[in-house]
C-alpha cells in the first residue's frame, strides 16, 4: 500500500454544510499500514450547539468556548491533506464541511461506506458502529462514538479490514472492477487498483489474469433442482390428526429433538383445526395470539398433506421477515422431525431476481454511473456464491442503486422465456424449485398477481394457507388496483407539449428537412393540432383535480374531521355536487381519448408514407428513431453478434425490433463488437440503400469508410457541405471535392433518386381518418419499396 491516505472525520452542529458548522475535527495519515501523523481538535463554531447534538457527541457549549476556530486549525489540516487521498465513512458529508473551509477541494476520495456495501454484503447495516461490531474490530481508545478522533480511528480499522477482504478476491474480480471503474472515473477505483497491484506482487496470486478479448464466463452456478414434480392422488389420504398432535405434545418428537421446545395447548388446538380443514376440504379461520407457535401449527399438517397426497400447498405471508423465518428457520427445524423428504421453496416476484443475461451485457459494456458501478461490483462478488440470484441477499442502500437494479432484474422486458438462459437464470431456477416443491412460500402480492393472471405465475395448487391474513385486504387493494396521480399525468402531457424536446418537437425536427413540402405541411398541421389537444388536456387536468379536491374536502368535513379517504360508492356519486366532478372528468377524458386516437393515426400515416428506419441501434436519437418506427418497420444492423446488444440499455428495444422489424449481423453469435467491426457494419447499411448521404464527417471519420464502401458497391454518394474551417465538416467537403453530389436539401436527394420512388400519398389523405371497409387480406410488403423508403429516409448517421 504505497498510496498515502488521510482518514478524516468531523462532528458538526447539523447536517447542512452551508448553514451548520464544525465542532470537532480529526485526521489520521496512513501509509503501508503505518500511522504517520494524527491530529484532532475541538472547534469553536461561534453558535449554540443543539441539545440533541450535545447528547449524541458529548460535546457541550462550554467545551468549545475556548477552542480554536477553523481558521486557526486550517493550516494544520491543509498540510496533512496535501494532495493525498481522503478517506472517510460517508466521506461526502465530511468533505462537504471541509470544502466550505477550502480544505480537501480537488483531493481524490474513497468512501468506506461504499466499499463496505461491496465487500461486506452480509452486514445488513452499514453505519460505522454496526460494521465495527460485525467485523469484530477493536474499540476506540477512548471508547466513545460520535467523537471525531475515535470515529477516525475506527475508520482506519475498517479501511484496513476492507483491504484484507479485497486481497482475498480473485484477480479477475479485481481486474473487472478496476476496468469498469476507470471508464466512469469511479472514486473507489483507486482502492481496488492499489489492492490489485499488491495482490499481483504478493504470494496471493501468480499474477495471471484473464486474456484480453476472452468471453466473460457466467457467474451464476446454482445447484440444479433434481426433485420430482408432485403428482396429486385422485383420492386424498386423510391425515392422522392424533398422530400429528402427539408430535407436539409432551414426550413427542419435537420435545425429544429440541431441548428448549415448550408444549403449548393452543398450538396443538390450532394444528388440529388446520389438519381437519385439509381432511374435510373446508375453509378455516384462525386467530392466534403472539407465542402460539402458529407457523409450526400449520406447517406440520401441511407437510404431511402435501407429501402423502402429492398436493402442493402454498403459504402466503405479508412480510419478508416471516418468509425468511419460514424458509430459513421453521422449515429446516420441521425437516428434522419428519420421516420423509420435504421440499420447500420460496417464490417471489420477477423484480426480485437478477437477469443474468442483462448483467452479462453490463459486464461487456460497463456501468454508466457511480450507483451502477457500486451495484455492479457488489453483484460481481455476490453472484458466484449465490444459489438464488435474489436481491434479498444483498442490500440496495440508495434510490440510485434501486434504480440500477430495476434495469437488471427479471421485470425487464428482455427477461422472456425465449431468451431465458434457463440453467443460468435465477427466475427460471426459482420456478423449477417451486414446481418441484411440496410447500411454496409466497407473499400476498404475488398470490394476487397469480390470481389476476389466471394462475400463470405460481405452479398449480389447490390448498392455500394465508398467514398474516389481516393484511390481505390491503394487499388486494394495492395489488389489484391502479393509481391515478396528477403529477405523473402532468409530466406525461408536459413531455408531449414542450416546444423542442417533446415527442412532437423531435418528430418535427427530424422530418422538417427530410420530407418534401407537400408531405411535411399536412404533417406539421396535424402535429400542431395534437399539441393543442395535449395543452387542452393539461388545462382540463388541473380543472378535474381541483374540482375533485373541493368535493372531497367538503364531503369529508361534513362527516368527520379525522377521515382522510373515502370510497366512491353509489351513495357518494348520488351527492348533488358530484355531478361537477363527472363534468370535469368528461371534459378531460374527451381530450385524452383524442390524444390516444391521434397518436395511432400519426403512426399509421407515417407508416403509409413509407417510413422505415435503418440504424445501428446506437444510444440516443438512433434508439429513439428505432422506437418510433416499431409499428411500421425498422432495421437494426449490429456491429457484434446479433445477440450482443450494445449499449445494454437498448436490449428491450432490440427484442422488440427482432419481433416487429429486422435485426441482423454478419458476425457470429455471442461476439462482442470491437472497433474494426463498425466499418463492416456500415457497409451493410450502405448495401441496403441505393445511395448514402453523409451529413457530417471529420477527416478521419468512419463515415468516409462507409462512403468509399458505397462507391465500391455502385451506390450514389451525397454529402452535406459545411464551413471550410469546421473540422466536423472537412470529410464532407473532401467528398464533394472528389465528386460526391452536393446536398442542399431533400430536393437534391430526391433528384438523384428520381424514378425509383413511389408516389407519396395524397396530401389530403395522409392523415385523414381511415375509411370503413371490409377486412383486406394481409398486405405483402414490397421489398423494393422498402429499400427505396429506407434510402429516402436514411438519417444523418448510421
């Protein structure tokens, strides 16, 4: 460890670095496991210390009355910080206050909170005190927490412990983290670079790493479920209730195996009721107080019933804690007393499981943000040891990490049966385990989702136990309903109507210079009408929610000052003032329906005009163009294998293109795109066209390679000129000098292609309502017309 680190900690009067002040500061200089320097001082904040801060830190107003100011200690701290790496637990908080004093500005920093969330995934809690306890680290010398020097000492111990954990990682794990972190300048990259260098020099490793370009191996290797799927007996075998009761009574199996087992008559009574419900096929409602032992009271008869009759039993709970208790504690204990094998599985919603295919895409392409990177590193270390791929095994600390997980879980559109890696797919493995299980543990939300999907989520079952049933009504309300939120609807309408960045604005910007006037004019008129419709809808939205608010406020105030919500029953709708709400809704609904209808007609009109998009599925406007063209046809030409989507976030879009358009590549499946593949990709794009238009190209642009390829293919090459001193236009200017057709507008392109284009639809008919006529046979696409449409509408870049 040759890097010099300065571990810092501050105690403050509050959380806001601009309004609050430092009351104590500490710094410890560390290099090669040796402490080189230490400094700590109370600081006079020239303000009262809040009582709760004094209670937490033990620092009183009297203690800081004669303390130096930050101005006095600043030079000492500045000398210690120098240009060294600043380390802290939640270091942004400490640096926020130090930066206000012009200290630590520009220094590299490392957050032990981030490192711990990656290297200590089992901790659960990541505050400094909890981590010190979890890792059994030494207590501070003074035995105090929330004092700057003691916290800095503990951070040193934590930092060194995290280094030891990192040194135990595989070389390939460290290399992947370092390579991915460097791409986005992730602050914690420096920590892993130091560890990687030390590991390569030490006896921990032979220094070998994975060869460059080698395919990244899969990390998820669960044990494949090998059980048999339960087969229900035609005539169920009745449970021996007395035998089961005897297992729970004094001298029974439970007392013999568990010395601390306590006989509870209420537990036996509840177990008897559950067993008789199984035998009779009836419903039973049980209210059991705390300490009854209700979990074992229903699991015991459920296990015997499921195994001896081949009838799967589903147990639904409301909380994750109870699910974990059942699967990790109660069921393992139950197995010890059973005379047969009992298979049990927990089944969660799709969003709880990692999509390993998406994660492999991120491994190839790299994370794009600090939150993505932190989660990426955590998964990289966790997944090889996981049997489930369940997010419940790791901690998502921040909203950013939860957002990053949402792009990687099984809820994503890319996670479909046709693309499922099966043996390497956590969701598929969870399904297999549930199908082979005698008892399946679920939560209320998934149970209701299964009902709503007509039993397409859970394996078939007849017998159901609902634990924590008092939460079922709320789960039904949440799970089988939708939410109409004013803020969300406002955001949707705003995205439609903003002048330049809205959907309409983008359509107009892209098509204004590409369509002949006789086509663009009716399109522009139609879009402006749609924009006004959206603006009217936004106005009516305000009116509707204002009217509804007035009605609810008046209705609630007339009945109870405590009520916060009401049900819209027939009696409520019969109130005289409710007619105003209905009128406001009708006014809003009319505009919303017009918008939905209008979008459909717009897409239909553009499709009938012959539009199709050919592109390379790049990030940004290319992806937006592909998405807009899905209903009418779009072609994505891939630089790598047809199954390798880059960037990874376009994977769901790529799947839609494969279903509704065309995705093609000449490269073998699984190949990651490299720089040399893109010119080859562009030659396919030019080959699909009758001409290539180069809109912008530098002197060494890949677009010039595409242009030369087009000439070799006998295609026309056109170029848009630029300023002679603009480097971005030098390639286009050279093409024109060498004989390419100069493009001033769409008319120049149409002139080159004269004779090959289909006549455009009549202006009056393009966006008119479709005539009502008998169903026509499926239209066969004219591939020549498709090629011409691709040529005519090809964008400025592939």
